[in-house]
């Protein structure tokens, strides 16, 4: 944290900065804030490699500038401004109070930021593990679904195979019956022909007929 400014519509009440350039930049930007608009939540934005955070409360702007733009420093700046906003009116020497708070926050800055980074790292690891578990559960659900589909397809295949076997058996039975009937008909025809031939031969002998040989006859 490199600067803190508290101002109203008419004047700058408190101005604490680590450099003249930062002070000029902070005063210039904070002077453009509309003090008629109450901000329940802090306004944060980054410009020129600086992080700017401010509140507007009852026509007073509480402004903080940081030369660190990451999220952890943003949280630290918000905590600093909240403390200043809540306690400044109770202080007799507002300038000294803000200077002391700025010093204290910068002293614990490294420890706080390290702790915040550790928390963020643990949080990211936890979220990553949760995502892996969710993905694994999704993969297991997909695997179960595929297994169910495979079982269903297997049942359909077995059913189709049985139906095909039944159809083939029916066709085989039909062919066998037709073949047997055909053989029986052929045997019947053959037996009929043989019976007719034998009937003609044996019938002629019984009538005293004999086959005639030659073309002439005696008188």
C-alpha cells in the first residue's frame, strides 16, 4: 500500500503517500470520483500498473493505492480502507492514524499475502481434487451407462440369434418334409411302373399268349 487519501467535496482531509508521483496520481484520480454516489461495495480498478480501491460514504471518498495488483493485495487494500472508514472519525489526529495504519498494514503485508496465497493454493488444490472426483464420477456413470447398453445389446443379440435359429430350424424342417414327400412320390411312381410292367407280362401268359417271333405264319 503506497497511498491513502480521504477527501470530501471541498478539501483533502488526509493524504499519506510514499512518493510525490503517487500522491499526485492518487489526488488526481480521487478528485474525479462522484461523491454524491454512495458505494456500498468497494470500487477496484487497475491503471498504470497500480491498483486503486475506494469507497464513497456520506460524501467522503476513502481512497487507497497499491503498487501490487494481484487479488490478495486487493483484499488487503479493502480491509485497510474498511478499517480506516470505520475508525477515522473517532481519531483526534487523523493524519497520524492513517500513517500508522498504513505502516502496520505494510508490515504485515508480506505475512498476510503469504497466508492468503497459501489459502488460495489450498483452495485451488481442493477445487482441482473436487473437479477430478466429479470427472471420475462422471466417467464411472458413463462406464455404467455403456455397460448397461452393452448388456442390452447382448440381450438383443441373443434374442435375434434365437429367432434366427428358430427360422433356420423351420426352414430345415420344411425342406426335409418336402424331400421326404418327393422321395415317397418317386418310390410310388417307380412301384406303379414296375407293377404295370409285371401285370402286362404275367397277364399275357395267363391268357395263353406268347410273344410272336418273325414275320411269317404256317397254314
